[in-house]
C-alpha cells in the first residue's frame, strides 16, 4: 500500500498538542513498521513537529516537508481594539483603513458562513492548500492507494485539503476523527443551527471517503446514523517503550497526579480544586501530595491561589512521555477531569488507557454521568467516576488507609496496546479498499 498522510499538514502556526499527533503517528508509524506500507507524511515546514517522536525519529515513514504560503496559515487572532489604538497613536491612516476593511470583510464572511451562504475562510484556504500540495513534486509524481487524514478540534479543515487532493489524484480517503465535528462533545462550541450546517459540509467533504474511524463506541453509534461509508471503532490505547524506566515505590506520602490539559473553562478543574480544598492534608498521619503536569502552569497557580488552597502541591510543565510514565507509575491515584461535555455524554479521554495500563487507580470527576467511563473502570477494576466531590474525598480517604499501596508497584493491566490497535485498523483499511 502507498499512503499519503496529511497528519502533520496543519495550517496552524500555533501548533498542535502532542496528544493530537500521537494518535496519527501511532497509526502511520505502525503501518510502515508492521505492514511494510510505503507512507508519505506531509509536514508543514514552518510549523513545529509535535508528537511522540521528535521530527519523526523512530518512524519508518517518509516525511515530505511542504512550505505553506503565508496567506494560507491560520495565525493567532488579531486583537482589533489594541491594534486600532496603536495605529491611531501612530497616525497610520493607511493601516487604520486596511484594518477596518479586514474587520468588515471578516464580519461579512462570518454572516454568510453562519447562514450557509458561503464557505468559511478556513475551508477556502484548505482547498488552496490541497491544490498547492497536489503540485509538490515529491507528491505529484507518485501514485497512491489512498489518502489518510486524522482530524480533531480545530483542524477539521484538513478534510477539504484531503478531498481536493483525492479528487485530483482519483484516490479514496480514509478519515480518522479524534473528536467529532458536527456532533462535538463541547456544548458551547456550536449552536444547533451551526451543527446542522456543519453536518451538510461534513457529508460533502467525506464523499470520497471509504472508511471512517472513531475512538469511542458512542461516537461510532452517532456517525453510523448519517455516514454513507463504514465506521470503524479505533480505540485509544496504551504505550510504554521498553527503554522507559519504571516508577518507584513511594511510602512516605499518598501521591495524587493529574497530567494533561487544564480545560480551564470546563467544570472538571473546578471540581478538582474543590476536592483539594476539602481533602485533609494528612489522613491518619499519611501526608497527601498533589502533582501536576500541565500545559497551563500559570493558570493553575492562579486558580489555586484564588481558592486559598495550601498544602504539598507540585506544579510541573508538560514533560516527555518517558518521564511522565515514571511519575504515573509512582503515584497512588491518577485523576481525570471533565473537559466540558454535553449532559450524560459518554466519553473516554485519551489518557484513560495509559492511566489504566499503569495498574494505578483512577478518579474521574464529571459534571454529568459518564456511562462509558463507568463501564470501562468497572470492567478493569480501575477506579471511580463520580459527579460528587464529597464522594470522591470519602473514597480517597479509604484508599489512603490501604497499606499495600506503599509496599510495591502494582501489576500492569491488560489494556490494548498502540501498535496492535493500529495494525488491526490497517487490516480493516486493506479489506475495505479491496472490496468491489
């Protein structure tokens, strides 16, 4: 199989989170390593390679660097009022005129797109990006069996890029949704009207798609209702490199760990802070410590100070997967928080699988019931999901009293491994593409 992957072809100078690219890398890397497929991965040259492998090191893939024209890049939004004030101070009348025109054009396009009368700027640029990539010599001279694109929150425009290339090369698409688009789990992301318009666009952009994959059973049920092609459940998974060091036995304290995004506007972080306030600093003479590995350390420190929370709190920047694995294994309790979901929306965050594989107990704080998380934790005897902070505090207090926690590291659980899951997906892709 010859594959063209747009998994690193983002028009976004702000970069992507490691989680976003790790899923895509695990798929393409496994296809090349285990199935011996010839995989070309487009990487936008002026964006940082973000993923589990620095610059693709360790992946048997062909990285095709492509420099996106500046006019296509999705840059950070310009602060209109601050920019206008600066231009007025400088008496830059041409700049004021240009900024005003751009603002008016942006609002007009927003009006047209929200009513379904025009495509968004992101999709227009994504089509141009597809036309541009189709002419890159390292791509245009090859014959591919299919295009692979992995999309999630904020980079759905890559569906348009993939469709543009697919139509020109006359090859099918395989699409992996890390998060759904029209049925995204964040209740505040789209209005009901916007969701309907996006669904219409979504169907158009997926017209050349032969197989869709999604990470959760609930998402498969949602997409099955409207998709014209098969939908494959490609679950998140666990991964530990054989070279990574194991954790260490901590017996002087009870250690609680949270890693990942803060989801600062979601209910989960507020629940976690409430838990930190009511949980004693010591339980039966055993000190309780909190360890964080997050992307927004300043925001977390500010929230903790505002709440007047004190105690043994260690806040770290995001770290390497190898070091994080040691810390996960060393902690006694791992926390997952609500990222802001629709009421009673079943969801398993990516970190759930790595956490569960570690053998440690998991506490999931949710605003609403989460049946999929409940089923997962119960099946693996891996912890508690609760909507009540007081219940979480009582459960932790009972845990702290368990002497066996401080004697040895727990055995690893039987959780699907990253390469195994990706290899099975590759076989399914091959099967679907070979069907007449």
